[in-house]
């Protein structure tokens, strides 16, 4: 017995909704039809996908793992259908892009404006965040591509990395901060710091540089988004590191200063990251191309 698409849709919707009744409403099917699809899928796999009890149904361990595959299969099918329709001249659908805050502030506005003029019927979904979260979304098929400070180690059998640009990062602190005249990282060693979760992005490299200098920064606030990070830098004595571009787009940028260190921080390298196993649709490929062009010194066509 082979797995059917309607079984995958029933399974993922029951998992999403947390119950057969709610899933049947979303799918516009009867409850017995949804129950039958789930039962057939479990028989095909030879494993129970849900625990059934008086409190409702929950995913089994097998169900949790299979859900990731099922969602990816359905998403890949949607992408394939969009790809065919776009190649036949029906320019519609959606492009989902992940990006770091500095890219969202600098390249994205011009790129998206140009893309919207070319493809007014295509929806654009932008997810700002750190590279590790975007890699997971790429794995699940939730993003077409991401532009972020990925690590070259990510260029493995799963992901393809294409360098777009380097960006200068600075140490940021509030105006009037006691360390506003610091010129070395050592002078900031006793400060409180605000950083995103340190994994394998730019801030991981920064931590390694600090460790080489014998500095163990006290990270008192962990924040994944640049707007609240800048707000807390402006209102506290916390020190942070990000691009001046991001700071300049902050509404209260006048409350923050970027200090010039004697030894400049390493440049942040931004890559266009995509899954090797998932070719971009024509409109997603065009959006990626616009980001490539905008990342050059002069914007071409």
C-alpha cells in the first residue's frame, strides 16, 4: 500500500489543529473521512502516529518525526506546482525570505520595491532573525532562501552558500555611557552585554575573539531581534554589537553611539543560503538575483 497525498494532508492538519473535529472543518471533510485517512496512513507505515485518550490526541514519537517529513513533502509539492504555473506564465504565488536585521534595513527596501513593480501579484513574506532559526525553516521548506551571517561550515550536502557582501559591525552603547571613550574590547570587559543566542553566526566569532583576549563578557540580556536590542542599549548600560546600518534605522538612534575601536571588529559576511535539494521557483530566483545586484557597489539591471 502506498501513501496518498490526502492522507498526508489529513495527518498534518490533525497535528496542526490538535484534533480530528477541527481538522475536518479546515479540510472540509467529514470526521469519519479524516479518521479513515489517518488509519490508512498508520497501516501503511506500520506505526501509530497519534496517542488517543480522553484528553484528545497527541503525536507519538514516530508521529513527531513523520510530521516533519510530511510537512516538507507537501511544501515541496506546493513549490513544484508554483514553479510549473510560473513557467507557464501565471506569475503568482509567494516568496518567503529570511534575513538578518542589517539586510532588512539596508538591501531589502530597494529590492522588494523593485520586485513588487515586476511581480505585483506575488506575495512576499519576510522573516527577520538569526541564521540558525532560518536553517531550520529552510529544512522544513518554510523559506525559499535566507540572507544572513552564515558560517562556511553550513555549506555541506544540505545547504548552498553564496557570498553577497561584507558589512562592518560596531560596538554600540548609549550616549553618556561610562565607557563611551573606550578604544579596546578589554576596556569593555566588565560591562553588561546584550546579544542574540550565540550559536554559529557572527556573534559566535565575536565570542571567540573575546576569549582569545581573555574576556568573558557578562551576557545579561539575550535578544534575537534588533529593535528591542537597540531600545535596551539606549536605556541601559548594556553594550551590544551590530551594524551601524541597523542602528541608523532605529527611531531613537540619536540616543546611541557607535565607538571606534583601535582594532576594528571583523567584518560580517552575509551569504545567500538555500537548500541544495530545492531549486528556486522562477520568481524566487528573480528575487535572489535582485539581492545579488543590490549587494554590489552599483545597482545594475
